C-alpha cells in the first residue's frame, strides 16, 4: 500500500469540509487550530512520555551548550530523553551547581524520577 502525505493549508481544510457539507471559513479553521492545536499537541506529548517512562531504561541525558545572545555568553541547559525527545530546555547566565539543580527540579516536577541520568561529566 502506498501512502502519500500532503500538507494542508487552512484553505485546503475549508475545501475538504465544504465537500463534506460543512460550510466554514478558513479563518474559523485557523481560530480553532490556534485554540485547540496546543491542547492536542500536549496530549500527544503526554502519552508519548508515558510510553517512554514505561520503558525499562527510562534515562535522561543532561547537558549545557554555550550560546551567544546580544554579544553575551549564556548557557542553554537541556534534558533529552533516551529516545531523543527534548524534555526541558532553558537559558541562564551562569553555569554552576544552582543552575544544574534548577534544571533537575524542573524536570522531576514535570516528569518524575528517571532510572538513570547521563551527563557530560562537567563539574556543574
């Protein structure tokens, strides 16, 4: 079986619904997408995280990256699950124990405890 994916614009969705007897404007489709799209995305993300947590080796990879914002060096802290899904990221001006613990608190509050934490062995 061959499967073809076609990206849909708001006007394409309007046309598809019109073919099915639903008369709706593309602006209304856009309004509904903006209103309910994030809810659907959050639910999909939540279910995906639950599936990953059920994995026997639920582990996080934590690291920080140097980024330059307006000429100043900042640190982008990230937590990635073992399957490559980004859990949390945030930017700080410091790279120390306090910033690392803030990252851990954020993740544990949202996702619970992991089985394993993998770091890049930096002192922070």
